[in-house]
């Protein structure tokens, strides 16, 4: 009874609009994974129609358990835990070199015997956000001062910014490497570091990237693989239907057939072998075909609402770490939306990153749920602080 009461108190302290919308979004994504993967599961892999549904549900339940732990964990413990978590993720990324499984040209999946596979680069995104935010808080005054010691801490940040993205890039997971770098860049630009120091650091990073690129080219003869380079040939995809434009063009066809009102739930035609793995990164094409433009507009409104609520929690946070972690998580969600849908709509090169709440993918779903749990924890702590002040 006491546990139920404490759970109820905890829920009352959460950002309930954000909680309700994210729960509904996860459920909506889970149901659409069934319809998008039905043909792929039965014909290609000879498993049950609901195979991917139950696999995703299993991952969401794991994410729920971890989220419950994080919601109850006070954020003051992040200082030490973030360092431990970062080194664990770094170790997992390094293990990909000898043991990783290659999928679509990228060696980014770590087999776990008897369990399945794990994608360390997805775990790296929220862990990196938390570690950077903790460093910003710990050395806030130092970064704003003229103390020469600040350069050693900026150097530490640079290592964190570059290390995992560099390893991920070498493993040919370009999408994840770019997202981690972009998150770090957004957080760095919003950081308490002095403007001149930011400019010097940016110049240094550009120099390091040029030097690193030259080393990679000299070592393996190229910077981007032919498969990665082909993704940059994204203009007029339907004119290159037989080669590089196949997936994007079929996405266009799906969205065009959906029109304003859609073909109806389960009535997608493009999921029948036209779009590869339609329940993963291209799931929005299937959703657009079945629901149509008008209904899909509610998905965009939900994304805007979620990012707005997270940024509002960031603004209201009573700690520096809270502001930066929430900013990082809002950026994390936005970048996944932008890169996934930008590629699907032919605005940018198509890169294999999951669409938040909707794409099939266990590691990403767990990372996203845990990230949202952390945001809720900061909202809870803000509410608790107000309660103490009012007593």
C-alpha cells in the first residue's frame, strides 16, 4: 500500500502532459510496427505476424523498468554514475571492432548470446549528454573565469566530444557519429564557456577533423565508403530508381498514394517488398501511406509539443546539470526527427537513424525512454523544491 501511495505521489509530481503524450506515442508506434512489419516477418523471415511487435514490446518493458529506476534516482548522483556509464559504453563501442556484427555496411551491432543484439552508439547519446552536463555544472565558474586551468577542462570536453563519434565513424555508422557530434556542438554553443574560448575550440576541432580525415584516407585509401558516398547522390531519387534512389523513391510513392486521407490502417502497398525493412527507419512512409497527410500532421504536432515541454523543464530547472541535460535530450530527439524525415523526404542524404517513438529498434527505444525518465526526474525535483519552500 505504501509503495502504491509513493508511486502515486511520484506520478503527481511528473509533467503529466509530457507523460501522457509520450505513452500514447510509444503505443501508437508499437501498433504501427505490427502493420508495417507484417509482410516482412511472414514472407522474408518466416516468423509470426506479431514477431516484431512482441520484440519491441519486450524492449519497451525493459525500458520501463530502467525508467522507473531513473525516475527514483536523485540527480545529485549523476556526477559519479555518468563517468562509470561513459566508460562502460566506450568499452562496448570498442568491443564492436573484434565482435561487432555488420548490418547495411555499418559494424554497429554487438551480439549478446541468448539475448539478441545491442547498439552501443545509441546508448552513447544520452550517456554523453549527461556526462557533458555534469562537467558544465562542476566547472561552471572556472569556464567563465580567466583561470588558465579552464583549458584542461575544455580539453577533457573535446576528448568526450570526439572519442566515441570517431570510433563510431570508423565502424561506418555515419548517422550515429553525426548525431553525437551535433548534440555535443549544440551543448557546447549553449555552454558557460567564454565566447573567445569557444571560437578557439571550434578552430581546434576543425583542425583535428581535417588531420583525422587525412590519417584515415592515408590508412585505408578513402574517407567515406562507396555505400556512404552513394547516399549523397540524393537529388531526383526516382531518376535513379534502379540504384541509389530506390528506397527514397518508394517512400515518395507511399506518401503520394496516401494523399490527404490515407489508404487505411493495414492497407499499405509499399510494405510489400518495395521498401526494405519498412518497420525500421522508413516507417513514416508506411504511416503516411495508411493515414494520409491530415492525420500525420498530428504526429508533427506531438513532436513539437514534446520538445517544447522538455525545453520548458530545462528553463525551469533549478540546477545547471538539469538545464543542459534537458537541452541535450531535446536536441537528441530533434536531430533524430530531422535526419530521419529529412532523408525520407529527399531533403538531405538518407541515413539509417530511427524515428523517435515510431521505428522498430530495441536499443534506441530503451535509450529514448530512459532519456525521458531523466527529464521527468528533473521536473520532480523542481516540484519537490517548491513544496519545501512553501512549507
